């Protein structure tokens, strides 16, 4: 069996590579594990931040709820004459009932809907 | 030759050194190997435990109570995140004066109080509980040795006093004390548990990916914050006007039994329940019984109509203004003359009601009282409800037939009276009053929804309609509750004025009364049924004077709030509101 110059070169290259790959692999595993651990710490830090942000959100929402309580909203128009008496609460305005007419929802197809159906039929 | 001997000697010496070196190396490796074997195999559990103690920390999974909302999803009870300060007196004893000084100024606590806590012979002492986040941050920045902070949740009621008797409250340890908080505790609370987390030498914690908080189920109430506010506001005005000892009002949907509002006075701030007077915490609407007086007259009226004892045109001679039953003389508030069946109820004649009661007899009065639910709990979902009482006919005295038809010798709760009137309002069904419409998980999945499958018919639709018609007349001219009449919607209802028993004389007092009005509106298709009860009003006692105007004031605002149309539409000045 004859050895060529080329195969000798490959053997010469592979031997140190094989020797180097073991510590490199070990180092890689260690590095990967430490990176995962580092990421876990970072995630926990973020979780802490999220928890503290959630705490603040809860406090602010509670404050908003307190401020939005109907009992806290002033009744500016109440007592300014019975005709114009209005109860303002929760962001809603209730008009004087004497002037209110309640209308039932229109029965049957609405104008736009009817024309649309007609167009489809054509 | 000489050089060869020398070389031979050197080789020998080198070999010896090599053997010694190799032996040392092998021995060293052997020592390391055996030591490692000792650590890793023989003492494995000892070192594992030690490492675990240093690297693993046990943390609590925070348990939070579920929230409580009103029917429109507004917050009624929520949780606030706070922190509680504790100290380890042993560790904190290194510089106690400085610690006391710093903490007392931050917490606004007397230094003596902190000193007392620091001098306790324990390793864990609470210094102050449930501090706001800002205060906790300030304390953390002080970095005082021997003191620490732990997260805790604090129940917060953003509406303060509103619906206090319904919601109830929790104590310092989040233990339920009253109301919905107590009744539905098993749904609201949740168990936290513990989780182990890894940490490094610097105390930094590794993420576990676990959610460190669990929450109980949320509860949706049937009450409406707007309606509750209207009721409480008007009740406060009435308390002030009549200087009453107490008052309560309940608003209910007569068809479904949903409680829309329930208020008591005096009341208390839910966030300060520890400072509340125990009498103020009582939900009188379900825990206190009283003699209903004239509001009970619907029992004999309805029974007579249902049993077809009289036509509504039947007349009763009440011209004497009094009637004697079992040796006891019962009077009308004023002489009425001859009254028709309708007028007996309209004018709230005691004589007329007793005459109807006598015709009905004990058994039927008792039977109809029970049909209306008197003497039985309504089973509303609140703790502490009482059943009231009505004696069985065999235990009635000679005077009972002159007392029970006019609402004496019976004890009821305001809620029972309201439920009875709701049966007339809805066409004859006895509904189940309730406060919780839905319970759902924090993710929104329903756990429970209220369903009333066995709605019991107690009177016919025809009788209910006739009674509605009669109760409308009570509010019209000539009735006892004209002050409850509304502009735009017809009201049906009944007044009640009951005398309280004087504890000293054991007889009915002449100056202590309970005035009430119970009714529903719009009379023909009611949206709300409501009872208003004022205990011991000063100056006036009649339900038609003290309670009926409260009903009117509340109903006017409530119908506007609920967008209920007027019975008769005005022909001009129209403002269109689509629905």
C-alpha cells in the first residue's frame, strides 16, 4: 500500500483537529450551559420588572376605579331647575325623561339592506 | 570504560527519579480519586443537601382573592399589592436606636412601639403590615439590618361605603368577615403553595418559568353601582330629614329576583371595617325582623281574591272606626265609613282588613302567608338571613285574628315583604332573590351562573293583576301613598306603619314607629320593585309620609338611569333616543 503525499497531509491535519475537538467540545458545552444560566438570570430579572410593573398597574387601576366611582363624580346640573335637571354619572348623560321618546327598533329590512339584496338578485 | 560506568550510574539515578516521580503522580491522582469518591459517592447526600441549602430557595406562590364586579363589570372589590415589614430582633439588635429612628419617621409609628417589637424574644415579628409600595421602597432603601419585607395583597374596595352590607369585607389576614366575601369565600380564595428556585452566591434567582401568583374566581354581582348609589344617596337624605335610627332599602327585578341595590343605614367604610361599630355592620334588610303593619294586608287581600270570597265591589262597614276581636279593640287611623274591597287596601283600613281576615279564617291566612314566603328564609346568597316567624293557626290567641291580617303578631324581614310584592308585580311567581349572577375563573371561564328553574306560582295571573290594580289606587288620590306618585309612570304599592314595642312597658309604643313603603314601577310592566323602611323617624311616622317620597325620588332617577320609557309619551318637545 502506497501512501500519497495528499493523504499524509490530511492525517497530519486531522490528528491535531481530533485532539483539539475534545477540549473545544467540552468548552462549548460549558459555555452553552453558562449562557443558558445567564439567560435564566436575565429572564428572572425581567420577571421581577414585570411583577413590579403589574403591581403598579394594579395600584393605578384601583386609583382609577376609586376616581370613577359614581359617588365621586359631581352632579353639576342637579338642582338647577327641574326642567334642566340632569343626572351625570359614569360618563353618561341622562336627559330629562319628559323630553325622551323611546323608539322601537325598525321591523323588517332596512333601506340599505333592501337595496343591497335587490342588487344581488339582479 | 570509565565514561561508560558514569553513564550507567546516571541512567540508574534517572530511572529511580522517574519511578519516584511517577509514584508521586499516581499517588496524588489516587488521593484525588479517593477524595472525589468520598465526596461524590460516600458523602453524596451530605454535600447535596448542603449545596441545595445554599443554592435553592423556597418562595411562596402568592395567593390572591378573586375580584368582585357589579353587573356592568365595574370594580367593587379588588386586590392591591403591598409589602409587610418584619424584623428578626436578634439580628436587629446591633444598632436599635438608629433603626427605631429611621423606621418611626418613615412609618409614622411611635419609636416605643417599634422598640417593643424589637425587644420580643422571637425570631420573627411583624412591624407593620400591608404598606404601600412607595413606603416599602423607602424602607428597602434604608437597608436596616434585621428587617425585611414580604409581599402581601390587600383587599381594596374602590367605592368605599357603597354596597358595604352586600360586599362584606375581609380582615387583616384576608379572612372573610361579612357579606359576599364570606358567603362565596370558597370561590374567591385560592391556595398559594410553594416553589423552589435556584439562586447564585449573590442571591440572584434563576427563572423557573412558573407563574408566581394564583388568583381565585371572580364574582359578578347583580347589583348596579349606579342604582346602588341612587338608593344610598336618597336613603341618606331621608335619614337626615327624619332623624331616623336606621333605614334600609332594597331594589329588585321582580321577574328574576336579581337584587339591583340593597342599602342600609347606618353603614360603614369597607376599607375601615375594623373601626366600624358592630351594629352598623349588620345587614338589617335580612337580619332584622319587624312587624310589617299594613304592608302585610296584601296577604288577606290576595287570599280573598284568589279564594273568590268577595267580588271587588263588595262593601265593608268601617263607619265605627274600630272593631273588637277577642276583647281587644282595633282602631282605624281615622273613620272611613263604608268601603269597597279596593278601598280597604287603598285607605289601609284595619277594620276592613280584619273583616276580610275573619271571613278567610286562620287556616287560609296562615296558608297564604306561607305561600308568600313569610316565616321562611328567602335563601338569598348572603350570610345571616333570618326566617322571621308566623305562628301556626293552632297557636293563635283570641286576638290573633284581629292582629295578623293587619301585620301584627308576625315578624318579617324587608326582603320577605319585597319578595311578596314582587310576586304580585310579576303575575304570581315567587322568585328567589339573589346577588350573584355569575362566577368565573380568572381566565373568564364560567364556573357558576344563576338559574331559577323552579319558579313557584303562588297566585293566579288574574288575582295578581287585580291586586296590581288595587295597589295602583293606593298611590292615587284618596290612597295613603300619594307622595309616591311619579310623573310619567304609574306606581303600585302599599304603605306600612308599624308600632314598636316599648321594652319597658311591653306594650306598643306611642312614639316609636317603623314607616315603610313597598311597591313597583311601571305598575303594569314593572322594571323595579322596591321597599323602603325607616326605623323610628322623628316628627312623622306614617310610611306614606316618610318612606313613600324616598321611593319616588329613587324610582325617578332609577328609571332614567335604566332608560325606561314613560307610560304616556308627551306629544311635543320630543327628544329621540334610540335603544
